[in-house]
């Protein structure tokens, strides 16, 4: 069975971040709170999204004390907006090739259910993955620092003898599938655009068995499985 991470593996997570910033800016502009570009610039200038939203809300409340645009409201918009995201190069064709062979495809991803599901819908992943093989940490009851989501996918597919998992984050993507005897593949961030840096120390058992630089390269490994 072929299983894959979502963020920074199938699409660029920074694209979701910027899509969220645009959604926030447009909503503020539409309600005459702040120009969209000004809001986006405040968000982009912060060290991360959470600090950016805090800075934005502080700016809003200087002039709009009774506004609905609280931290909670803006966070919810960010997490649940319909994102403007697309597959990374080669991903759609690779998934189609795998699906056309009759092999099952699964997704194992960390995050909130609502946020991950709007991404999955925006990418059209239900064309390739059946609902029971979409494993989201909030729904599974544990993230990828635990064996729970991997065990969940395995238990949903008791007849599958071999699993291959591709991801991007050596801090959490490969430890447990390695321990479970899966084939593990790291998609290298050759452009340095990932949200989470791959330039970190991890023990040997955290490392993927294979490293590839293009998503389509995984087809060579799928053929060996």
C-alpha cells in the first residue's frame, strides 16, 4: 500500500499559509477594517502565523474596539478558508499512475480535522483516496510522534502485506513506520521552501530508508515493493 504525508509533500504548505493571509486580508478589506495589502504585510512580517495574527488583532483593536475580528475569529478563518493550493510538480500524475495499477493509496497527516480536510478537498485527493484511508491526527487520537496514525491505517487495511510511506519531516515522519517494517521515503526539500527544516539531527531510527528529490521518483520504489 502506498501512503503519503500531506503538508510539504503533496503541496507546498507555504502556499496554504499565503492563501490564508489573503483570505484574512480580503475579509478585513470587505468590512472596511483594513486594506487587504496592509493586513497581509502585517502577517508576513511576523516570525510565524500565530505572532502575525496577534500583531494584526492588536492593530485592528486600536481603531475597532467592538469588532468581531478577534484572534479566535481570524484563526478560525485561517484554518477553515477554502485554500488556493495545488499539487507539487508531478504529484497528480504519480498518484494516478499508482491508482491505475490498483494499489491502494492512503494519507497520514498531522493537524486539525477541519484544516486538513479543506486542503484535501481543494487538492481533489478524494479522486485517489477512499475516506477510511485518510488518517488525520486529531481524528485518530494521536499524531505522528506516536504509532497511532500508522497503526490506524494498517488496521483499516488488514489484507495489505507491505506499506510504503513518503514524507518530508525527519523529526516525526519515519520513526514509527520504520519500526513497523514499512518502506520509508523522504522527499528532499531541494529548494528550501518547507515550513519545517530538514536540516536537523535525528537518530538513525528516525531517518527514512530512501531519499528522493522529486515526488515522481517514488514510482521506482513502488515498483520494487
